[in-house]
C-alpha cells in the first residue's frame, strides 16, 4: 500500500549542524562521574556505549538522586554548549530545508537539551524551518529509545510509514526503526551500523541527495 509522505525527522548533530561536540570526552567524563559515585561499576567497554546508553543504565539502577541527575546532565550540557559554539551547517542543509519547507512537516529529535538545540539553530538562522523540536527534557528515554520519534508521530497524528528520518549515528537508526520510521543514514559509519544491527533504507553521502530520494519515494519507485 502506498503512503503519502507527510514528514521528515532529522537528527541535529552532524546531520543538520556540523557539531564540534567532543562526544568521546562527554561519554568518558559522564562514565567516570558515575563510577566515582558508585552508580556504575568500573571496567565498562565504552566502545559499545554512547553517553545516552550509559545514562540509561545509570537511571535503571534507581540509585540516581535528583542531585546526581542534575550533576550528570550538567556534564553533558557543558560539552554541548561548548561544542555548539560556532557550529557550522552541514553542506546542503539550507537548500534541503528550503526545498522541504511547506511540503512536509520537519522535525528534529536530538539527545541534546532543547535549549542547546534552539541556540544552535537560531545562530545558524534555520530555526524557522522546523515545526517541532524534541530534546532530552521532553523524552522519557534518549535515543536509541524510540520515544522521541513516537512523540513526533503523536504530535502530528500520522502513522510511522508516512515519515522518514535522517541521521548519522546508529542510535538515530535504532530509535527511528524501533518507532517504525524508515531510516536514511547520512555519512554514517557503515561498520558500526552493521555491528549494532541497524539497516538503513538508504544512505546519503550528501544531504542534497535527499531531495531526489524523496521524489523517487513519492513516485513509488524507491524506499
């Protein structure tokens, strides 16, 4: 059955914005903090974790007080704010957003705070392209949980097969696919995707390729 495309969900960091966030440093500092507070054990293999999956494990222990949660999120926020200063747009971002605006709903789902996301989008003069921005404050669980994507579907009262999502990381793909939304990988680590059992519907090396891909989708010959 052919479904008309209603909307596109974008990840933000390294999908729309060329982020300078040091995700490795954020992950390490968050983990070390949680080990120092005896929330998580020492010796994790961090290769298989992101900051969001480490945080999720910490929350699941039910030993995180309000104070510890705030301290932990302050670490992430510090890295986000610093890494987003002077962040440039990914090549082709404005052209793609201009082309899509008015034809489809456009949303962002990011594990960043809404505040950090909005500052970065405003600084790059692209805030007005987005109909809906989901950050971590309004998610029950961070990507790779599908919660943020399900919130988008609920907001617009559409079914998952009327949306596509675009992101660079395996956590974007896992979250999107778990919500039933087809995932398009952008400049992603193909080996990492495979390792984490994330199989994108299509792959982009340039954001501008998204336009022709959507046109093929609308004609029913792709995706």
